[in-house]
């Protein structure tokens, strides 16, 4: 699977990508709001390996892809759709700190949502973020998602109970640009 946008190419992860992935997966400021990380090198290698396994699953449930810059092919992050029952999927994204604020996450997530609704015939795509993760919440808003509410302290990670904002968009609400 390859998706092309104005500035990006979203492509499948390959084994040699682990070092580029490790740049963001091992950075404390990037993973501060994530359930996982900061990664060790072994964590990142097994993450990439797991993603390669999911590419071949039938039926495929995990569409997690590398975000690369069209201009030089560099891998700057990852984003994914995790398909669940009832034609719904969870959306996630993560980007190198140095590339934040350029609209790349929104551009990548938008392309993935379009793929999800058009090609995978999804009915609903949802995303969550920690309440303080303003950048992630803003991406959800820019995608046209609706805020459904707060899931209060629904999981325990990094030494404390974590809450999440829940956003979603339905197929008939998605505006194709
Ligand atoms: C969330 C993340 C992917 C966003 O990537 P990005 O490429 O910078 O996102 P975009 O540029 O498309 O949009 C970010 C928006 O948030 C806004 N923003 C960023 N930090 C902000 C802050 N502290 N307060 C208010 N707005 C903020 C930006 O201004 C931008 O909005 P705008 O276009 O209206 O100006 C990136 O910050 C990241 O990788 N964070 C760590 C991983 C993570 O938290 N992933 C999501 C898990 S739920």
C-alpha cells in the first residue's frame, strides 16, 4: 500500500527503517503522551518487525505506515489505522520533533482516513489523545472529527491513571478535498 499526498508518501514499513523510526520512538518529548516509550533499540526493532508481519495478515487489520517526505524520501514519522469490528478503526500518528508544526500529521492522517473510508469501507474512524496533548487534539479537529467526550482514567501507564479525549468521524461526514 502506498498513498501519495502533496508533500508526502505514506508507504509500508521495511526492516531497514528501524533507525529512522527510533529517532522519534526513543525521544522522551515525542512519546510523553503515548502509552509506550521511550523505546530501546530492541523495542523499535520489534515494533518494525511486528508491523511487517501485520502487512501480510489476511484479512489485514493494521494499516500502520511510514510517513516519508516526497522531496528526499526521508522517514519522518508513522501513522496508522487499526481496524476493529463493525467497520470502525482507531487512528494514530507520531512525528519527529523537528518536523512538528508543518501540517504533516494532518496531511498524512487525512490521506489515511480517505483510504479507510474509500478502500476499506469503514463506517467510523476514532482517535484518542491525552487531555494535555493539544497538538494531537488539533489534528483531530482539522480532520473534521467530532469530540465525543472524555474517557476518564481508563488505563494505567507511566505511573498514573490516564484519561483520554475521544474524537471520531463517520464516513458520511468526511469531506474529500
Ligand atoms: C501530534 C503530532 C503528530 C502533530 O504533528 P504535526 O505535524 O505537528 O501536526 P500538524 O502540524 O498537522 O497540526 C498541529 C496543530 O496543533 C497546533 N499546536 C501544536 N502545539 C500546540 C500547543 N501547544 N497549543 C496549541 N496548539 C498547538 C499547531 O499549531 C497545529 O494547528 P494549526 O494548523 O491550527 O496551527 C506531533 O505533535 C507528535 O508527533 N506528537 C507526539 C506523538 C503524539 O502525541 N501522537 C498523538 C498521540 S494521540
